[in-house]
């Protein structure tokens, strides 16, 4: 029913206009209404992030995660943004599991940290302020005007006019696991606007075989 509201043409536009007129501007702490993150509290912009608030965000992806993620496992969330999926994953892996959330954009990372603090599941999420790429280094990261999108220098994928760029820390997953001794993931979720190949370029066989 929630998804159906988005396919009603003029009715959909009317409902969206009413919601936008009544929604506050800027970031507001809200309780998620439905979905796998129901009753969690998040800091959201209700003008642009109503799908997160209503629980209609990426339903197919959420079903897939539910099918593949197991309690007690380690999951990497690469491109964690504000932490919605990280918190869903943390609920799924349970108290004996762990989520590592990689996010390079400072504004997104600040919101990620805030949202983790607002929820008990946040205690099993390790937030890392870095992009993931083929080498452990520092590199340019191009940010979109929306704030929720960006890409690492050298990425393929969609072409946009990016609003700004900044230098960010980049972590190679091989170095993260094999040099730093971090736990290898059982599953990796990646949403990095065309930099997926860079993130997986040197992922070791021992890690890849667990995916």
C-alpha cells in the first residue's frame, strides 16, 4: 500500500505536496514508522528523506539483505551515508555480530555518528570515516549538490556536474583485513556511485569466498 501511493499520478503529486508543506525544513529527529527499522530514531530531512521515515526505502534490497545476512556475522557497509542500512544490518546480525560502516563525506559521517548514538543497535556498528578503494592512500572525492551522493576519483558510472571536491582517506580492504587484522566480512554491501570496481579490486580470496 505504501509503495502504491507513489504510482497514482496526480494523487501522488498531491500527497507529496501536502507532506512537503507540513514537513519541517532541515534535520529533524523522528521515529521510523514502518519496515525493518521501525521504531528506530533517525535524524532526517523530511523534505527529501520521507522514504526513510515511512519505511519504503529500497524494499527489494532490504528483502535481499534479510535473505543473506545471518546473526553473528560481520558485514561491511561501504558507502554508509547516514546509517539507515547500517542500522538495519545491525538489527539483523544481532548482539553477536558486527557492522563496519565506511563513509568518507564529513557531513554524512557526522549524521551517521548521530544516528548510531540514537539507537542501541549503533553500539555494534563501527563507523570509519574513509572511502574504500584499490589502495590505502588519500585521494580526491567529488561530492554532489544533494549531499547524499559522491564518487571517488577514478570511478566509472554516472556522470554528474559535481559541486565540490575534497581529499579523503581511502582504505584498501586487503590492508584493512590482512595488515590491520580486522575481522573479514561474511557479506559486503556497496553503494559508491561507480567506484565498486575500485572497492573490490584487491579484495582477497579468503574474503571474497565468504560473500
